[in-house]
């Protein structure tokens, strides 16, 4: 390639080595470097400098990451604080109508628990039970991080005395409203978050490190998480600075937070409004990244054009005649059946 742009931390040694050997410009974008990763890279760099210090540009998510890259030995002029690209993702289309699509009415109160891991589904069920103790109704949409766990989760839901429907079976019959809708399909979480009156983001009550809170926040939904959010610390801190998210210290505190938001709809709406404003105030990372990458990519393109002008013209396949006119000679293996189609 003429240029290689690596997102976040998917830095593969051979990929960089061959890109560099070919003269490609290399940039690290949406980069974050935690104190833990800094310590690990420092130990590794005693044997071999990693990541390579000759990267052309680093567009960091935040000031803390930029400072850590500087401590690791990167030149200050190559490091730019651009923000988090995930804030620039538009809200998922169709989110506003998903509640009715799933068979719920505007009067139904719904908790969405998304990207849950083992141990978090129980907390979500506890929250549903507690909500029903303080107010009529209340429903749970459960979206596990790994759908292969769906069968075990469905069994757990039944053991807790709740009814359950699977998203893969389509919309429940008219008049049938299970206690829990278990989403055993892929790629729907962002949109389904729009159905929630409150959204719990998983991977945070167990030591996983958390998942993105930006999608539900962009929809103006109040968001509750647990204490394990180190994978998106700078993002969560942006919300905490604006009092736009609730961080519960454990599962019991998460249940209490959900119940409090059920009891106080105006507080829930205000939390959602602050969450949406936080997303809006952090827009523009993509524009800032392009501002720094633009000259780099233009230089790479000009260098590639100069090299191409001096390179010998590649040989083209020989042309042969047929009744249908000229065609390219086919040099493929006659037994080759072509690429297998994806299902």
C-alpha cells in the first residue's frame, strides 16, 4: 500500500514491517494507551522497540493516551489529540420505531441490558423483578455479547420464573408479551437500545472492561454501567464529567439505580438528555483526524505517483482471437472453480 492507517491498537508486526519495507506511510488512529499497556510496552521495548517509533502520525483519543505515547518515546510532533472516532458514528437508523416493531407500546417500561456476559444476566433479571415490585409492568430486553450462550440464558430465565421469547423467532403473537425478550441475533443491539427506557451496558459488572456506551447515549437513553469500564475509561469519564451516566459499584447498586430511574421518570429523561449532549459535544474527531492525515496521505500519493512514473510498464496477458472478438488469455488453473461464495 501507499499508506496504512491502523485503528486503535490492531498493530501487527509483519503488517507494519512489510508496509514500511514498501515505503508506505503508517499512521495510528483513534489510538489509546492505558498505564497498564504502557508498562507492558516498556518491558517489551527492552528487547525490541514496540510499537515502532518511526510511525508517521499518532492520532490519540485523549490527553492521557497522548502523554503515554510521549513517555514511550514517540516524538511529540507526531502525536495529536483528536478525540474518539466512535462519537462521530450517527445514531442507528430505525431506532425510534423499534419498540413497536418488537411488540411493545409507548406505555410499556423497558430495561435493555446489552452486551451482557456470564453473571450479568442474573443482575438484569433481579432488576426486572425489583422494578415490578415498585410499579406495574416492566419488561426486559436481554442482548448477550455472545449469542451462543442463548440456550443457557433462556434456561436461566425460565428457572427464575420468567417467560422468554427469542428474537430469532420473530415478533411474538398479538397479545403475547413475554417477560424477557432474548435477542439471539447479531447486529441489532445499537438499534434495539432505542426501545429502552433505561439501558444497562454489560461487560462492566464483571472484569471484562466494558463496551461502548455511546450508541444508547446518542439516542438520549439513560445509561447505567458497573465499575469495570477500563476499556473505555476516557469515554466514560466524558459522561461522568457532565453527570450523564450512572456507574454502579456492584450488581446490587445497579439494581437500585434502575429502580430509582423507574421511580423518577423525569430524572431518567434528564440523564438521557445529558447523555445525548455529551455525544454532541464530542463530535468532530473524524474531521480532526483527516486534518492531520491529509498532508501525510497527499505526500504518500505523490511519492507513489513518482515511483509509478519511473517503473517499467507491467506485461499484460496476451490477447487471443475468438469468434466473439478479442479476449484475454486465461492463465488460471483449468481445475480452479473460483472463489467460494459466502453464505
